[in-house]
C-alpha cells in the first residue's frame, strides 16, 4: 500500500472549499466505515467458527 500525502490548504477560500467537500462526502464515508466494520466482524466470526481462537482471529483480521 502506498501512502498518499496531501498538502493542507492554506488559503481561506481553499480551506472553506475543503471543509464543504468533506461535509458533502461525510455520509458516504460513514456508510463505508460501517460496511468495512460489518465485513471485518463477519470475517472474525467465520474464523471463530472454523476453530481459531479469538486472539488468532483478531490477528488474522489485522492482516486484511
């Protein structure tokens, strides 16, 4: 995975525009986070069902 470094806006208009963009995207970002959490929980439960310990399941989830 490559890290993406973004420059923060420094001009007032750019700061306001970035804030507005974040407000528009926030519902989708929250929905995405919810879906990711549900998927990770499903993986965790599947690992437990297959006989992994909770600690092993957590470690496997960290690698996803």
